[in-house]
């Protein structure tokens, strides 16, 4: 499989390989709600690695474009209904943190045979104190960099390596392909969430 061009759509990244370490010992995040479990209408992604890699590679840029031009007050406005407990500022922070966890899982599975992998809490809703002092542009750029590094790792693997597995503490054996599919679904859930919350902001100003 041919690796895509290394230049990102958003220009050169400010992040170096050393500035964003991926830790395989990060503790699981705390959960207050199970937002993603209420969004199971997201259809199951296909099993085509090329499709998944293209979709994964585009997600961070889509999120950056969605947040372009938003006012700081809009970022911190609390969501309602199915977005209760969230604000827009929490979404990139959550995506960055889960990306680190997914990347650690992939690396362990590709480096070792059937390793034990850590749980990544994709249902976590971050606490405000975790993200309220972060710079939104920097978090989005860091997520973009981390995602680019993840997709580059996966572009280099063989068809056989997509079926390599790891032992999850709650689910048992999972494969690289299964995790990539789950990343894709997780991206869709939060891209749709961001769009929905931004549209709600626009409706509130009419």
C-alpha cells in the first residue's frame, strides 16, 4: 500500500516527534456519562483498510475546519440533550487523549505478538478542569499531528498485519483492523456531534 504525501493539508506542523510522547501506561480516563453508547445508530464501517485509512486521515482536518472562526464563548457553552455534559472545547481534547491511547494499542500489537493492551475509554467526557485552560488551536493541531502519525504507521503494514491481535482487559482478543474501524466510528460520532452543537449555536442567535 502506497503511503500518502507527507505534507498535511493544514501546512507544516509545529509539533516534533519528541514533543508529543505516546505513553502506554496512561491511566484510563474517568467517565461520568456514556454518551457514545447512546449513539449506536452509527453504521458499522466496512473492512477495507484503504477506505478506513482515507477516512482516518481526513478526520483531523475536518475537525479543524469545523472549529474555524468560533468565538471563545461559543467553545465553552454547555450542550443540551444528547450533548449534555459536553461543550465544544471538550471535543478536541477528548479526541487528542483517545488518539494517544489508540496509537499505543496499535504500536503494541505491531511490535509484539498478542500483547496485553490497555483500555481506551472512548466514552469518557472530560472534566472542565482538564481542558478549560487549553488553547483550542494548539489542541486541534496536536490531534492533527498525532492522527497523521497513526495513519502513517498503518499505511506501512501488510494485509496480514491488519489481522494481528492484542488482548484487551475487558473484550479479549481484538485485531488492528477492528481497532481502526472503531476509530473511524468514533471520529464520525464526534464530527457529527461538533456539527450538531455548532448548528445549535447558530440557531440560538437567530
